[in-house]
């Protein structure tokens, strides 16, 4: 009895083996053909003319630092605004992270004014010279509570 079952199974396997092969190959993803070698160009393609050039951050000036409260603890959520010297409009704005730290990149070659603001504390203003010297400046702010104000 077992012998006839095995014969039936082997017979089915022999019968399905040639049929199964094309199906298994058809299910594999087709491999892309290798790219054909291109002929070398004799002249480079003309550059695209656009009215706007891409800005590179390679020459930026980095203003980074930390803000502490009056007790010397890191102060998260403090507002920092930066503008070029002599301008009224603030161009860069950020807030301090959970550890009171911040980092802002501005273009080199100008003098900047930075205003640090937190509710219940006196605003602090500092000038940053990004004209000469290095390409970064590290600052530390210690906020002082406003007299008679709530924290």
C-alpha cells in the first residue's frame, strides 16, 4: 500500500517538474540590463542659467550658546531673535532646547544684534561681530527676573 502511494507521489513530481520550472523563473524579478557604454562627449553641456544661485552654508558664522535662569539651571523655551546691526526687522528666530542650548547660522561679514527674551525675565541684548576672525562665537546668558514681575 505504501509503495503505491510513493509511486503516485513520484509520478506527480516527475509530471510537475518540467511545468514548475517556467513558473518559478517567471516569479523572480527581472534583472535590469547593464547600461550601454555611452560615447564620450566632445563638449560639456552648457550650465543651466537660473536667476537664483544656490546658497552654500560653508562660510556661515555659527552663534551658539546656553541660557540659564537666575538659579543657574538650564532654561528651556527661551526666545532668541537675531537681526543685522542697524536693521529693525529680525531675520532669524529660535528657541532654546530642553538643556537651554541654541545654535543659529548667519552669513559672515556683518555685525548682528541678538535679543534673548523670556516671560518674567529682563530681555538681554548682545552684539555679535561676524566680520573678522573665526567662524563661530559661543555665548552664555544668565536671565535676571524682572523686579516685581511674576516668573
